[in-house]
C-alpha cells in the first residue's frame, strides 16, 4: 500500500503495478549486441545494403529508417556478447525477469527478446531519476530503485545507473569505469575492452598476403634481383597487401549474412562480432590511404594499377562474384594484376608468355577454390550460397574446367621453353623442362585435395601451409635458379 501511495503522489504519472520479481535490464546496442541494429540491418540483411542507399537517396533519413525497419535480420546469428548471455542465464536461474532496453527499431528489439526468451523490451529514453518504466507496448510495469540490475555501455541516463541494485558495463575505458562507479559503487566491467591485434590480423587476412608475393615474379623471371629492384617490389607488396585488406573488409561486410551461416566463415572477425562493424568502416579508408601512399612512392603508373585492382575488387564484392564464371575470370585477372604491378614497380616489360601462363594457371586455381567450397557445402549439407551462382550439380563441370585450364597452362609453358627467347635469358634452358612434371603434380594434387575436402582454404594459401606443396614450390624455384 505504501508503494501504491508513492505512485499516486507523482503528478501526471498513471498508477502502475510494481514488478514483484527482481529484474535484469540489458541495453541492446553496445551490451547485448556486439554491434548496432542499424549496422546489422544494413550489412546483416541479404541484399539490404543497396536498398538502404536507395532509400536514403530518395527519402532521406526517413526513407532509410523505413527500409531498415523492414530488414530481414537473422536474429539467431547475431553477434551476442557471451559474458552478457552468461549473466542472463544466471539471472534466469534465480527467477529474475529479463528485459531488453532499446530506444530504436522496437520491432527488431522485440523479436530479439522473443528469440532469446526474454520478458519484453524497455525504453530508457527520458528515464525519471527514481525508476525505470517499461515500454508502452508491454504491460504497464515499473521498477523501483534497487529492484533491478542493469547491463549497459555507459550511454544510459545517470538515473538508471544510480537506481540499479547491481550494474555492469560492457567494455569501456578506465575513465568511463570511474565515472560510472561514482554513480553506482557496485559497478563491474565485463566483456572485451577493445579489439585484440590478432583480431585485426584475422580481419586483414594477413595470411592472404602470401598471394601478394606474386609481385616478385617479374623480378625473378627477368633476373632483376638487385637491391633497388627488390626494394620497389617490396613496396609494391606492402601496397597490394594494404589494398587487399581493404577489399577483404568490404567483402566481409557485404557477405556478412552469408558468412554467419557458413561452418568456418562464421568465425571471421566481423561475422563473429570480434571486430565491430564501425571499426571496420574506419579501417577501410585508413588502409587505402596507407596503400596509396606506398603506391605513389613507387610510381604514378603503379598507383594506377593499384587503383584498377581496388576498383575491380569492389566490383567483385558487390556484383561480379555472384555471376557464374565471371567471378572466376575476375579472380584470375586479380592474380595477374599483381604480376603486372610487380613488373611496373621494377620497370620491366611483362612478356606475353607470362601473361598467358598466368591467366590459365590462375583460372585453374580459382576453379579449384570454387570446387573446394562446393565440396565443403556438400559435405556439410548446406544449401546454395546466396553470393555464388553455383550448385552441387556443377562439381563435375568445375573440376573438368580446372583440370583443362591447368593443362593449358603447362602447354603454354612448354611452348615458352621451346621458344628462342628462353635461350637468350637462360644459360641452361633445358633444365626448365623439369618444371612440367612439377606443375602437373602440383595442380593435380591440389584438385585431388579439394575433392577429398582436405583443402579448407584458397589453393594458393593452402600451398603455403601444406608441407608437400611447399616442397614442390621450393623445387620449382630451385629449377629456375639452376637454369639461370
């Protein structure tokens, strides 16, 4: 009765019953989610990114909100904070009611609450100093001070932190922790305090930088192994690496929904939530500035090649990768561009033989990559990828094309070894014939490993991690050096 009297004494406030059970209130964005609903609606909803841009262009922010409100978000695959979920389990075991605090996109917030088995949603906007009021869409309820626990990231009104019987802040700086401790001495910090450097390396695909060693191929084939040439080639390697990381981050953003349904790609930095989408959006232009600076230091022509590479990778991420065989040709072209960039960096001419050989060999490797992905999907019982125009029934055709492209590459190389140009560049050109069986073995084994589902990644990356492949490539390099 005393509690009811206090409620009646508040002018302009309707009489509401108080929650009998203790409650746990969780801020949705920044606490429960390791990203924001806005970012998830844009990037986590298949095909929604371009629709959001069109809505923003046609109707401004109002149009953007309408498009995002209708976004199809996969609530089961959102990046939830593990420590917060653990606290929810403990609170539920103690009989607490659990509510999500969300100030925007209430439909999505309510759907997340339903998915997680929570009791409803809360709007913390304009919270009075003494209590927290449940959103009007739910039954009229209120929490008195000391009758609820709160988990947030520091953006809630000060009255919420003061009124909570126990408070938790997710991440945050030491300065934020001290400010919130002054509001609630029981405050504890949970969750991650920042992005680990290993997470950044994972997001940047540092292991994929092995592909960028292709910029050294022109220096090797033209016998330009002086320190100035190798120095420019190394700068080209750094420029391509930073540029490639930009492309990988963009690709992960556009593939976010598909990656979260993938058995291995769901552990990528952005898909898992280890790297916030906002941090990735900041890193993308920063990496491009680094790449452009290194490229400009090499030469203006090299910077043009680098720009063409970036534009092609963006087009690939947005559109080309969804087109059957167009994606294969594009991937082969991107590999070849690295060789062209390496030649431009050291100022040598790229022979037609090298370009044709590169086109065939990289087409074969790109096909093997698609074959490996389809074999993985078949073994895992996954449905057709929304970002690839291939089905399990295409496996035989892709394998045949991969083998044919690989054999064509070996044929081109054989014709090159037989050409007069080789006799002028190599003192022992006959030794180069030993590369043919090595190439045949390497390509054939890569296809067999993909068929056996023993190749979990890109064939070039697999070459750098597989002992047999590394030995084969080392033998190839020894053959080339012996022929010089």
